């Protein structure tokens, strides 16, 4: 099972559209995660239309329309693994222990908010993944997203994908 992980798209404020390389990943993904801060409903509509399965949550920059359509926390069992998605997990310091305590039944937590890619594992075995942002790199050298595979009840092939710089006109 192939996964596509994205967060913090902030459309149309940070970019006019999702990057072409990211859109090209949609048909290859069995499940798409979006960890919040969509900002516009058009991005949610697009991902709902073009994804086999979409698991999304709202973020702090998402207004009432998105909050009416998305949960704050989402859960799914995929290929024998228990996944969760949430937008914000708090400061980096202590994140693993804090998330392990808040989400004791999960194997993998996809989160966003910071725009900073993150891949760590808590002492309990909870894997924490933040794909960064495909549209707003903030203090990072690249805009990013992640892909991963679930095989035999294990998360494998987790890869941070860097996007080329956007062309400005």
C-alpha cells in the first residue's frame, strides 16, 4: 500500500496551486494524508476527487467550512498499522513522549504545523512523521512531501521528497 503524506498547503496564499510533481503522485497513492492548514476548500475538493482514499484533518489556519468537513484528529487502520493524523503536536522538545502519551494506540502519527520535516520514533514505538510543506518551505531549504509504503504490517520506504524551487514570473 503506497502512502502520500502532505501538510500545510496554505492555498492560495503561499502558492496558487499544488506543485505538478506532487499532483503526479496522486494516482500512485492508495491513501493520501493531509495534516491540516489547507486554507481553501478547493484543495480539499481536488484531493477528494483525485485520491483513492483521503485522510485529512483541519489545522489552525482552516476556517469554519473546512472544520465542518474535517476532524481535528483522524484515525485509520491501514495494512495492519494504526495511523493517526493531527495538525499540531506542540514544540519539538519532548514531542515523542508527549505524542506517545496522547496517542497510545497508534503505530504512526502524521502531523504538520511547523513546515519542518520530521521522522522520529518514540520510546513506545510510535513513528512520528511530518512531511513539511509542498508550497511554503519557511526556514527550510526545500518545499517537501513524503511517500511511504505499508507492507506486511510494517511501514517501509519512508522518503522525504524535495520539490524544485517554484518559478517566479
